[in-house]
């Protein structure tokens, strides 16, 4: 089975994240980054399917040079090869442009995928719309938010857990499936996997390689832009109420004043 996993390089949530002063886009250069945590579940699921059914796992990412770290982590986990779409004109692309680039890259692959896996959303944008946009561009069924996935030679079946019920959804292959963080426990790269990843093939493609015009992507074609930003103000010290026998009354008054009760 030929599986493609779309992954994203995102700023580390523990780092001091900010925006570029020049164009108000997310700073992905001067901050530590890593493979999006939610994408690790998609990589792990692809590896489990490969181990059960044989096949090839290709990881695909779109982003700056540093985004190679995302594919590197996936290769260390056990993916077979990677594709990195990198071009300066991509900077500032929105979800629509990202789905276009991913679709063109998948169409360019030598062997069409039987299954495309993604995380449920990226940990920086948290939109969750790219998987469905990508499926629409490729003309494939989209089965999203899978908490459990079963794959046969011709179909996929997923369990989607909601607030009050679970649904079972089926689709014929080829298909696109986005998975949640409930589906598995991603493995850690072993020393053997880390060493093996150094010899695995990684293709780097530009817009020209994909036949995409620069005017179709980038900040200039984005449907939305950030007008301004400012750093979150430091947290102010709270009010200390000295209990002199009337602490309860003071607390009740504070809650009532702020309409908490």
C-alpha cells in the first residue's frame, strides 16, 4: 500500500513565538520549530498500516528550509522517503494555497497514493480545514477526525468520536483520512531509525517543479492578513485579601463585583 502523510513544521509551543515585523506573518525562522505534534499521530498510523500490509510511506511537507526537520523526524520514526516543497514565494500562504501545493505535489508523485493521512489540525494554526480542501482538490473522499482506523485492500473505515455519540464512516480507496490524538501513541525514533534516516531519499521541489504560478500562493494571494499584533502584557499581581474575620464577605463582594456570582 502506498501511503502519503502530510506533515507540518511549526514553532515550538514552549518557545517565545512571535510575528515578523515586516509583514505580520508567523516567524518560522528565528524561533525553534519541530514536527507538529498532531501530525506525529498520522505518521504513526501510517507506519502501523505499513507494518500490517506492507507498502511505502512518503512524508510530504511545505515550508522553509527549516521545515526539513519535520520530515527528518518522520523518517527517523520509520517513514521511507520524503518530499519537501520549498520556495521563497510560498511565504505567507494561507490554507487554500497550502492545499493547492500539497495537491500538486501528490499528483507529481511517481506512484499515486492509496491513502493520504493528515493530523486533525496544525498546532500553530489549529484550523483543521486543509485536509478537506486537499481531498476536494484531488477528487477524493475525505474521512476526518478518526479516532480509530481500519484499512482493507479497497476501503477504509473509521470511528469518529463526538460529544454524545460515535460514528462509523466508510469510504473506498483511494481516500484521505485525518486522525485525532486518540488514535495511537506515536513511537520515539530509535537509534537504528535515526541512523537509517540519513540514507533515505528526500526530494525538494519548487513551484516550477509543481507547475504552480507564484501569483497563486504567498501572502499576496492570501484571503486574510494580520493587520497588527502586540505582545501579550505581563500578568499583573493579584489582589491579596487579608482575612481579619471578614475574608468571606470580601471574597463574596469581589465575586459579585466581577459578576462571577
